[in-house]
């Protein structure tokens, strides 16, 4: 028998080349991830304290400024219902170390947002390796790297990671939970499911809307059980360990939620969400368009569809897991909005935006021609950076500090300054005014009708001076103008007027 040594040599060469090619691909993926981390951290920390404090940030600062942890928890629940004050307590300790400057407050979110880039990279790899025996390791590495890159330069993610509110720590806890939850499917031992349970509790303690994501994981487990019974999954994964993580978290969360439920229900009946408008059923599509950025949305949508289609044989269950992650929080949000109260706010479904970015990243990683893959990724990054540049080109923050200082100085001795609209802006003014001037500015005597969605000024000109935010309904601004016809000073998006 004659042996074809040329064929044997060629096969041996191919086998030897595979580890080298795999190592080369891995190095490229790690390089993309490093770029994502450096770019994302830089964008999150760039001129962090330049914009003035927002109303939501001021509410968080007010709660976190309470003298004791118990006072912080009570204040947080009163000022901003819908959470268990974990972020307020964390911010309380952060301020003790780093101070009360706006940039210092936001740095906590920026740090957590940068860490989220790392967790996305780790979680996406875990997802694409956990559920399908035919999954390509190279695709998993590139999808993880591209997901980190898209997340790092997404304007909405950057905006929340530059804001002193609870959404960055909530998302960080959710991504940590996701990593351990998926890992528990294929790794035995107590660590993974216990860690998943702990991070579930921490995410819900940051904000109750995290429950939407964990409900999606519960539906995934039902799907997984059905698939396993039908023997339609080639890779053996555990149903019990991840289910145990969610059950253990529910046992811990339930008494905490019940203890806080009176405050939350009272706030709901008191009109805490009356300002939210009910949106049409296709709101999720519009929300994703806003969250992804208009220019980048359409190529990302095409990539997401391509990723689902191209991985239908290699990573079918992994892509279905991400689709559950994307779709079910939106579905639950809409059910709440139509059955109980309008709840269609983009920040309540931030986890779904991350899932959309992951699907787009899977589509990128599935493109067989590498130069095209990198060119499209560069185009998406360029579109995202252009979106950021356009948004940052001109300041959009409200000049509360200048308005507060001017109004307090202009108010006659013993007189008050009315704030319009009443509510959270008062916390901003308290942040910028000295302690002894906090009682100078008071909420105006105004009411909001959630049915007609109109404001009414109850007492015309009772205070000699008013601070008016200009982003108000035209009818309400007309009422204010008739009571306070004289403009003393205009600032960005706010003005000081007198009767």
C-alpha cells in the first residue's frame, strides 16, 4: 500500500495551524475588549462634574446625606419609592470618603459602569458556551468583545454611567448575576448559584425594575425544562442549580418587599407615576431606537437578525436565551402599563438594551469575512461616537445653581421664592444653596391633573419671586407669566421672574 505523504503532511500542518489560528483569534478578541474598556472608561470619566446636578441626582444626594444608615433608608424610601435604598446607603459611604462634589458623586456610577464592560465580556462568552455543544469558541470570544465595545460607546449607557443614580449599580449587579446564573447551568458546586442568588437580591434592592429581567430568566428555565424533556438539547445543562438561585433570592426579597410595600403602594396612589404617559403597543421598537441611537439602530437591527439566523444551528439555545432577555422585560413593562399604571420609561428596561447590543454583537461575530466584520464594527463605533459628540457639543443641563443663587439674593428680606414645578428641583436648589438659605426657596402651590395632564397654579403671585423651569406645558407657562410678568434673569432652561 502506498502512503501519500503529501496528504499526510498537509493534514498535520492544518492540525498544527488550528491552535495557532485559535490563539490569534483570541488575541484579537482580547485586543478589541481592551479597546472597549479603555474607550468606555474614558467616556464615562471625561469631564464628569462639568454638568450641573439633575433632579434625580439631587434626590439621591438628599437621601444619602442623612446622618445615619437608618435615616438614609427611611429618606430614600420616602423621596424615591421603588427601591430598597441599597444605592443610597452605598452613596452615603462613598460621600464620606470622596466628598459631596457633583463629579465625586457621579464617579461611583462611572466606576460601576466601567466594571459592567468587563462583565458583559465575561457573560456573553459564558452564554455562547453554556447551552450548545456545537457553539464555536471563536464566535463566542468575538461576540463578547464586540458586545463590550458596543456597550462601551453607547450614549444611553454612558449617560446613566455618568449619573449619580441607582441604574448603574443595578445593571452591574444584574450582569454579575447573569454571569453566575448561566455558569450554574454547566458548573456544579455551590458558589455559582449562591453568587447568582446574592446578585439577584442586590439588583432588586437597587431598583424593583430588575425583577423584569429575573422574570425573563424564570421563563427561560421553563423553556429549558421543556427542551430537556423533549431531548432537543444536545448539551447537558442543569435546571436545578439556576432555579435554586432564583428561589433563594425570592425567599430573601419577599419579606423586604412586603415591609416596603405600604410605602410603595402609598406613593403609587399618591401620584408618583402620574407623569408617565401611556405609549402605543409598538413602544418597545421606538424605545430600542432611542436607546441604540437613531443612526446605529438600523445596522444593529440587521446584525441582530443576521446573528439569530446564522447561529440557528450552532448556538440556537444561546441566541434564544438572549431573545428572552431582550423581549420579556418589554412585555412585562407593557402588561404593567396597560393593566396597572403607565410604566413605559426607557431606563426601566435598560437590561433589554444590553441584550439588543449582544444580539448585534453576535451578528458581527457571525460574519465570515473578517475584514467586513471589522469594518462594520468600526462604522458602528463611529456612529456611536458621532452621536455622543453631537449630544455633548452644546450643554443641555439646567442652570439651577445660577438661578438659585440669583433668586435668593434678589428676594426681599423675609420673603420666599416659589419653585415651578414643585418637587425634585427643590433638592437641587438645596444642594447649591447654603444651609441657612434652604428655607428661602419653597415649592409653589401647584397641582398636576394626571387625567388631563395639565398643571394648575393655585395661588397667583403669593411669593414675589419665582424660579421657573422652561420645559413645562405651554398653558402652565402662560399661567405663570400672567402672575409673574417680569423676567429678572434668564439662564439655561430656567429663569427667575417676579410679579
